[in-house]
């Protein structure tokens, strides 16, 4: 019985060594794998935490000076390609008040420098106008937008009220 056990153990060991030797003794095997990167043009604008722009004329002195409202981190653009920014108003101020052209909109120079592109000063109107041209592709281009009323005299004689319009920003890939 001991002899049969030794023969069985020897046979089992030979089979195991043979399998290991066979697995290691084979030639290299390769198989090709295709790796794809599928790109789609993508662009988005995300408004910052406080998008509302308020010009406040509270004292007589306010009606004699220009006002600028700076909106740091006003919006962020993500684009995998270069792009242009444009701006327009959806309607005149309501209730009927000052002409839209009283407000000038511009991209802060530091924002334009950081994100590429050429900034333009735009007089607000219902016609879409270029605000920034040839901006660079970016995963997070943050823009400070400046709103300015340089001459408040068109506000003289208007009733005390809040005059409102909605501004639309458009980003278009090049």
C-alpha cells in the first residue's frame, strides 16, 4: 500500500511539473486591442452665484457720476474648441424707461488675458453683438463682466421704479 501511495504521489507530482513546464515553455501570445477616444464638440456657459446686476441711484450725487458694476466670476465657459462670446438684451427696459444703450457691457481685461481672445465694449441692444472674439479652448474660463452707465442724465425725469431687462450671453465655437 505504501508503494501504491508513492507511485500515486510521484505521478501527481510529475503531472504538476509537466503542466508548469508546458505553460512556461510556450511562445509569446499577443492580441491587438483598439482604444478609441470619441470626441464631440461641447460648449457651455454657467452663471455665477450672483448674476443679477443692480445699478442703484439713491442720492442726488449718484445722478452726476458714472457707475460701474463689476461682476467677478459672472459666468464660466467650457469649450473644447475656440469660441466667440456675444451679448444681447431680450427687450427694452420695462416699465418703459431708459434706452438700452445707456448700459455698456465689457469683459474685464484680466479675464480676456487669462482666457485668450479680444474683448470689445458693447452698448446693450436687442441685436446680438460680439463681446469677445477668438477665445481659447478651456475647461474653465471664468469671466468678470463689467456693466457701466457713463452718462446718467437719461435717467433724469423718470419715475422712481426698478427698470428691468434680461441679458443673454451666447457662446459659439469657431
